[in-house]
C-alpha cells in the first residue's frame, strides 16, 4: 500500500498548534523525536511546582522554534526526497 506524501502546510499547522506534544514529528514518522517532545512537555508540567519546569518547557519551545526553520527539509526527507 502506497503512503500518502506529507504536506508542508499541515506540518506547519501541527507544529504551531500541537508542537509541544511533538505532533508534527509524529506526523512525519519521526517517532523518537515526537516522544522526546512529549516527554519534555510532561516533565515540564510535572516539575512546574518545583520551580524547574521552565527548563523543560524552554527546551521544548526552543526545539519547536528550530523545527519551524527545518520543516521543509524534514517534509522532503519524509517524502523520500521527492519534493
């Protein structure tokens, strides 16, 4: 069964709306990165009462900002370099 090509606009929307949960990485098939985003977000929320949640939160936000610049290449790679 052929896989549908990944859409860049949808990937950007997922990154902007649900990026802290790694939705854009899950969509692109990059499960380890998606899991990392999810773990960092949950760890940030869980440790917020201890005053260190900003470390995890800041890291995942930084990763999302970096991803906003790297998404075209990631989508191209997920599509097998066809775009």
